C-alpha cells in the first residue's frame, strides 16, 4: 500500500511537471504571438502612412501639371498680345 501511494504520488508529480512545462510553453507562445501582432500593427500603420503620402504626392503632381498648363496658356496669351502689338 505504501509503495502504491508512493507510485501514485510520483505519477501525480510527473503529471504536474508536464502541466507546468506545457503552461510555460503556452505562455512563451502567447508572448510571441503578442509581439507578432504588435509588429503587424506597426507595419500596417507604416503602409497606411506610405499610401497617404503617395496620395498627397499624386495631388501635388496634379496641381503642378495644372499650374504648368495655366502657365502655358498665359505664355500663349502674352505671345498673341505681343504679336498684335507688333502688327
């Protein structure tokens, strides 16, 4: 009976040791997953910022193009006025 109790006690210690090891492993994986999630969130924000910057640059390019067209129109009107003046 004493041996049986000792064996049972040893088995329970073994089971508890395994549960502790599994719990530690699960904790490490949860921390790793949390870090991965945080890194992913940071990268997502960086991508969103880059896309916003590209949109702003695209708007600026359109404005520069419009300004260039306006300057060409002004230049043509000045040339027409000068040509009329010289006639």
